């Protein structure tokens, strides 16, 4: 079984620029999550999708962050414009409804300079 | 609201010694509890999970954790540490299989030769 795929692995941008991350979950997994992990901290949920609908985006800074999951499969997370404090690892995860616990991708490390 | 508290941001043990990583949870409903491990520059890997079955849960790589409701704890142990166990460990809690997972701040485990 293929894992959760994320790209790119690393990204360096200047503040006020825009950036997009891509995630391809495990085939058949209806639920997809985006987490932000700042250095030295635990992951924090940004948004949860069930198929292509948003379940929870209460922690998503909607003035600059956006996410979509077209056709209930792949997902894209965008930041525009980026701030220095957005420097973090962005983790994507997916799960089935009858499986307790996610499968995580390797993440995208974003550095904003 | 649910939360987890990991006691000790950094734990150092000698190779072959007992590993004990502490986690206490807060939950208004019966929780589902997890331990994840993160190696440098990688995503999170599920070590083990408690889903209201047996209170002693065995995971991968020789780790186990015991759910103690009276103490609201879910400590992670391993009888004999190996150099390859050096990593960041996260305790996490969820309400159900379809709910988001909330992570603790993590404990970095170092192994002394």
C-alpha cells in the first residue's frame, strides 16, 4: 500500500510571497488532514476534510491560508502572503473512518525569510 | 475539550536502560490515545494506540503503554533502550475514529552509549 505523498519536501520563500503544498492520501481514505508543526512543538490541526467537504477549519488562519480537496482525493494547501511565523513543517495525513489513527506523509518544510 | 500533557521535553537514558515517557490526558469522553514517533526530517509514525480494549497496549519496536483511567495517564515504556530509539515522541488524544487527533508538545528521547 502506497503511503501519503507530499510535495515539495522543502521550500524557501521570501515573506509576502505565496506558496502551495500538495498532498495525495492513501487510496480510499475519505478523511484528510493538514497539520502545522512549528519547530519544538507538537503538530497543530489546520483543516480536516471528509471526502471533499470541510469538517473542521477552526484553526486555519483564513486571511492567508486556504485549502481545497477536489474530487475528494488530492488536496492543496496555500499560503498567501506568507509571514515569517509560517516557517514550519506542514504535514498531511489520511485515515479511514474505521481506523483509529492516521497515516502521515513526510511533510513539507517551509522556511520563510 | 481534550488535551494531553507530556512531562519532560527531553529524556536521556543509557543504552539498555528502561525508557519511560510520561503522558497525562484530559478528556470529557472516553478517549482514544496514541503514541507517535518522529525521526529527524520524517513524518509521524504510529507506535501504538488505545481504543478502549485492553488497557495494556503493545506497539512496534518493543514499546508498550498502559491506560490508567484513575490516573488519567498513558505512559510509554520500553524495557531496554536501543540507540535507534532516539527520536521525538508525541502523545495524542482523540474522541473517535473520525475525530481530529490532538497532540502533546513532544518528548525528545536521547540514548547515551
